[in-house]
C-alpha cells in the first residue's frame, strides 16, 4: 500500500475512534430510512442531498454512471 494512502486510512480510523468515544463530532450523519421515504425514491434528489457527483454516487452504489443516469 502506498504510504500516503496508508496515512489517510490511519487518520480516518483515528477520527472514527474519536467520534465513537465522544471526543469528536462526525462531519455528517446519513440515515437511509430518512433519505428514502417513498416506494420510488427520487435518485437525483437523494444524490443532491448528499452533495455527490454522479460518478461518486455511482461508485458508492457499485453501479455504472450510465445506470445511475438511467435511474435519474
């Protein structure tokens, strides 16, 4: 693993532990049940709510950008 990626991962783990211990607050909190309240979610609105590009949102969902664009 590249040192810069390892350092970023280590910093993330330290931040997670601080949040869990109550020494830090999370930058954001997301709950799926709040984001999707209808049987047919508005995918574009959901993505916009989390301020993610189509490319980043597609990666998080494990789908192609083309599939996301079809959903939107």
